[in-house]
């Protein structure tokens, strides 16, 4: 059959081989080929159904094919999808107003991907440092946390300690000081007169859903205020109801100077990200100093408005909170039975697998056989982040599938 046939019928193996033959090998996906999806479930090309417990790294918080989001996208597709920021459009102002009201900041700069939001935050912080704080030209530095994940652009990997993300991509961008996550004393020691910002994930996702120690984020806020340094919270994964609150920072009673949002803001339909801060921070930008052809486009804004409208009710935050308690209880019952530790906040969990059983990847492969999709990280850790629309019985089914997968490995 021709490669260019409109609707070729292929086996999963053929689809996988086609992809591997014609794409760069920058991912190592599990051997499943998804064809359709709805809610918390996906279906492969052979008709097998799987419970999605990754949610595209929290980009699909509201479930696959969410009607409200898809309807907003469909309506906008028939009107106008892209104008560039050279002109105004009728979705931009309302989107900005509604998102800033939800988050509690005065201004928003819409972008596309989470990595773009991080890069934008870095640029804004440096500009603020030079124009407002008075840091001498070229000397601005930022403090970041070890084991961070903020994306894979050249600047961002310059302060990553993940060898896969960093090795062989130098020379690296200067101006970053990494300290251990959770160590307030080390952070305080790293701040000097040229420090313009502290950039942190309030909960480290890629590192394995690492929660901050009690009082740590409050201490970060205090240090930033004392030294006139911006506190930037990367909530690309943790934000927008994943943890049981609109923003993970709310759990710890802190308000950063800048939020970085992405993933779920696009509802699993289009990439949408945003940088939010008050006018004394984002107001340092002037026309021509930063931009994006697609950032804040009509389709993205229409979808983002649907997402913000859903979050404004508090329904999804409450679902994540209640179901998160159920998930934690189920996972903690596995400690000592193939699991060495569990960390969770809302519907987001990091599970450390007993090295005697195998790797996190091995567990994910067994979960696939039991009809559940999940993702490993850093060797022994498994991450679960199901859509917030998952039902309680489905959540119990996911935990049971994990229990069975661990038993499979123990007996192999």
C-alpha cells in the first residue's frame, strides 16, 4: 500500500517501524500506537483500550476530547485561527483578563510551550534586574534547584544536571547557580547583589514528584523579598488543578512574583503557555523586545478561555483533592510490596520501585500489558498523573494493575 494513501491500514508494528525509520530517536516510547481517545481512556490501532495515567505529562488534565474544550476549538477554527500579534483579535483581551483574574496577577504574556514560558521568564527577570534592581550590565544571575526540569532549550539545559539533557550540547549559557532543592540555607548563600531571580518548581515533577520540605517555599519567599529578588514558580506541570489547588504554591501559602504556566492551559488540544506577573515586573518589556508569531493566537486563546472557565468553578481542583487522597491510600498500601516510597499531591504521584524487582520502565511495560499507561523517570521511579476526570473505580483499577505488575516482576 502506498505511503501516501489517505487512510492506510497498518499493524501497530508497522506504525512503530514507520516512525522509527523516519523520525529522530529523541524518545523511547512504549510499544503502543494510539488511534483514538476519550476521557481517561485511549484505544490503540487494534482496538485495545488503556487507562491513561500520564495525561501527556498533565497536558490532558481535563480528559481526552473534553467537549467544552473541543467545542471552543471547533467554533474558533471556523472563525479565525491566526493573526499574529501585529493585530488585535477578539479572543486575546478576554483570555488575558480571565487568566489574570484566575491567577491573581495583573499581566500575562501568552506563549506556546512550557519551555518558551521559562525562556520568557528568564528574559523578563534579567531585564527587570537591569532596569529596576540596578544590576550592572551583563552580571545578572539566577538561583535554580538541582534535579530541576524546565525544558530542553539551550539556555535551560545549561542549568540542568541531567546528563541526557545536557551532555554534548554546550557551550552553555552562563548566569545560573544550582543549589539542592529544599535547602534554604544553600539558597540563601547563593544569593548575592547581582541575583535577579530564584527559579523553582514548587513540586519537582520530572525528578519524581518531589515535594518541598515543610516551610521551605515560605523561606524562599522571605529570602527573595529581603534581597529584592524575583521568586519565579514554574507551574507548567504542577499548575491548573493537578495538585488539588489551582496552583501548587497555594498548598504552601506563598505567592511568587511570577508564574509560568503551560501544558493543561491548552486543554490537550493546542500548545498554550503563559507568563504571569504584576506590572512592575512584566511591565519592563517594550514592543520588539520579545514575541512569538503563534503566542496568544485566536485558537489558543479560545481554548485557554475554555480551560480557565472550567477552573473558575473549582470543580476540578476538588476532584483532584478528593481522588488524590484515594490514590495516595492505594499506593501506600503497596509500600513494602515492591514499592519503597510514595510521594503525592492531588492526582500526581511519584512511586519508587524496589530495585530488586526491576526498573520503572519494566513496571511501565507490565502496566501496559494490564491496560494502564504510565511513565518512568530516573530509573527506579514511576509517575502517575491520570486525567482529573478519572472515576474512583478507574483509579482503584489503576492501583490494582500496579499491584499485579509488581507481582509479575517479583515472580519472573
